[in-house]
C-alpha cells in the first residue's frame, strides 16, 4: 500500500501563495497593484507524460508521451518478473501556464 503523505508546512505555504495569487495579490511586493491571473494547460508544451512506479521497489517505467499504455504494459511485465510487486503509482505530468487575464499567451 502506498502511504498518503501528510501536508507539510511547505505545501500549506504553497497553497497560501496560490490563494493569494488567485486573489490578485503579489506576495513580497505589497505596493503593487492587484492583478487578475488565470492558469490553463500549456498546449505548446505538448501532451502529458505518463510513468508508473512500483510501490514495492520504487523502480519506474520509461516515460510515455502517447498515453498510459506503455507504462501499464511495463507494470504487468514487472509483476510477472516479481510476483509480490502488485502495487503501482501512476505519475502523470502535464504542463500549465499562468498569465494575466487578457494577456496574449505566447508559446
């Protein structure tokens, strides 16, 4: 079973910074004007990346850009070689871009 991590102080700080940014505040620059920000997936950076990690030995599949099929096949083969390794974590990396509302986003 994969342990669920507790939220750390750094995670709470990051969440507070995200909330401040969403509210239009500029952390570290209190004299700046409030601004409206938006976040969206960055299509220019390509498709999401997929990987699987064995929860028993922490070995990772190769990264796949075409979808999760190759990492899934890796997990099946890994379990065939190591029958007690049956739990995996799926890692999906997608790319995002933050911009001022109304700002033209450039690739």
